[in-house]
C-alpha cells in the first residue's frame, strides 16, 4: 500500500514528505495505522548523524499511538481495531532478559532492530523500489507502519491518541526511571539535569512518589515555570553561577551534602559527571537517561564510587512495555499524571521539521504530529 511518511534521506538533511510503499504484515507482524506521534530528542539525535546505529534512508519516529489494521499469521494477542502503542523496547516474555526479571531490555529482536530491519532481516518500507530502513522498530513518522506483535502494547480504546502517544517514550522514560529504575523513596531529595520532555516527567515521577525536594537544573530559564508546575521546588541555571561556576559545589550545598537521587536528562557527559558528583556520599544514586553522541565517554574519579555513589542507567524507564504501558495509560485517564500541559505544540505531518526547529530553539516541550 501507499503511505504518507516523513523520510530521513540522509544525516543532517530535513525530513521530506513522500508517498512510500509499505508491504503488509508477515508472520508475527501487525499493520498499524499511526494516529499520532511525538517528536523526541532521540529522533533529532539520530537525524543529526551522531547515532552509530543511525541508518539512511529511514523513517524515524518512535513515540506513537494508533490502531491495528491487519495481523499476520500466528499473531495471538492483537486483532484489527485494537488500540496500541508501539514499543521500541519490546517484551517477548520468553528471552533470557525477559525471563530474568532483572531488566526490561528484551533481546528477542534487538539485533535486527538496530539494523533498521524487521526480525526476518527485511524492510517493509520502500521508495521508488529501494528499501527504506525502519527506526527503533517503530517508524511512527508514517501514517501506517508494521511492527512485530511483541513490540505493541494494547491500550484502552478511550485514551486519546494525541496525548497517549507520548507514553510511547517520554512519559514512560521519565516517570519509569524514578519508579522502576532508581526506585526513589518518599522524602528523598532529587536533582534533575535537563528539564525537557524527559526531565519534566522525571520531576512528575519524583513528585508522585513523594520526594521532598526536587531541584531542576537547566540553561533555559523558560523551563522554570513549567517545572515548578510539575513539582520542582528549586531551580538552578548553571549560567547564573558565572563562567567558572561550581555547579556540583552549589548543588551539594543546596542539598545539605548531596542528593539521594540524581538524573541526567540531556545526553551531555559533563553533566553526567556533575550529576554523579552531586549525589550524596555513601548512598546517592545517579541515573543516566540522556543519550550521548557516538565516541563520547563518561569519566569521574573512581573515589566518587568508592565513597558510595552509584552510577546507573535507564532505557525506556525500566518499563516492560506490554505490561506497564497500559497501566501508565490508565494513570493518565485517571488524572494521576499530567500529559496535556507537556504537549505544547501540534503539527500536521507536512510541518514536522518545524517541530524539530522548535525543539532546537528550546521553545517546545513536546510537539505531537497528528495524521
Ligand atoms: P529536550 O530537548 O526536550 O530537553 C533537553 C533539555 O536539556 C532542554 O530543556 C535543554 O535546555 C536542557 N539542556 C541542554 N543543555 C544543557 C546544559 N548544558 N545544562 C543544563 N540543561 C541543558 O530533550 P528530551 O526529549 O527531554 O531528551 C533528553 C535526553 O534524553 C536526550 O538525550 C534523549 O535522546 C534522551 N532520551 C533517552 C531515553 C532513554 O530511554 N534512555 C528516552 C528518551 C530520550
Ligand atoms: N543507537 C543509540 C542508542 C540510543 C539509546 O540509548 N536509546 C535508548 C532509547 S532513547 C529513546 O528516546 C534505549 O532504549 N537504548 C537501549 C537500546 O537497546 O537501544 C546509540 O547511541 O548507539
Ligand atoms: Zn524517545
């Protein structure tokens, strides 16, 4: 079938709206009509060319919601008409990782997914007879896409697509990192570096679990108001500390010796180090969420770890998609989490590049494209 898609033809080039061809679902696969998709910083990162797994041409997008149109042979848990959220972290419930109960990083299809292909090693998308890569197993910047059944969470039918698409990445990543990865306790002191689409959800999660103090750090002063609305108690703009400002020293002083939990939500190794080093001596846990470009590395004095700080990371908030995503949709529908205020802009597919421009200029939190 012909579908409408924003195609990334090469790194650093704006997306181009084209009619591309999509093959129907093969065994174990599902054809989904994408109704809405969010724009995440990770899409921008891959488009920039800094992602070692970035392949071109590709159809990017991994924060979607839609409706099942057709199922391939052997699909057991989904049927046409079901409402779904695509999962870049699938949940097969059979691989070593799923069975371990120690991680959400299902390995069933990770290797083909990283090559921009379906599990059978081929692509369903093509343009002028040439294959186009899938992206993060989702490719939600198209009005139809094909995914493996294990990469779809079935959600309640009354949830609005233009809001719950954000649960496909940002909401779950931020809230999940607090609840599932770091397991922040009530009364904790939390520092969040980066108050964008992810960091604001970390703040929302920290408030949910009853953190006492939630300190936000961002170089964009416009982020302060929204962060306070979501539960931030203190704002630090590193630029206000001057060119040689001691961000770590300032945060350690502000927290009376260091934070119980810190989160890096930018993708900057310098900030990752600061986030670790402002965690409390003896027990502070620092969670890396931000994705840093190819070739970048983190460093600190080993003494920081010897003296009891722990450095951990979180992908998709540690959430098991098919199990946890429907629950997070329920939280939204029960008004236990706020998504609406974080979706600052909506655009038609034709204007998707404007969404990335606004992200670059720090004007938007989340832009949602509605098909
Ligand atoms: P975003 O662009 O919405 O937000 C980034 C924020 O960081 C902005 O508010 C910006 O002003 C701030 N910032 C930039 N430089 C800074 C600095 N030097 N000091 C302080 N603040 C600074 O991006 P997002 O969508 O929130 O994504 C954030 C990061 O999380 C990206 O690296 C993204 O790739 C990553 N991410 C990771 C996962 C995961 O599963 N681990 C999931 C989604 C996104
Ligand atoms: N290909 C990238 C990896 C980027 C990355 O870390 N992705 C996160 C999700 S970001 C969503 O916005 C993730 O889930 N990683 C686990 C995985 O298996 O990819 C790179 O830099 O190499
Ligand atoms: Zn994302």
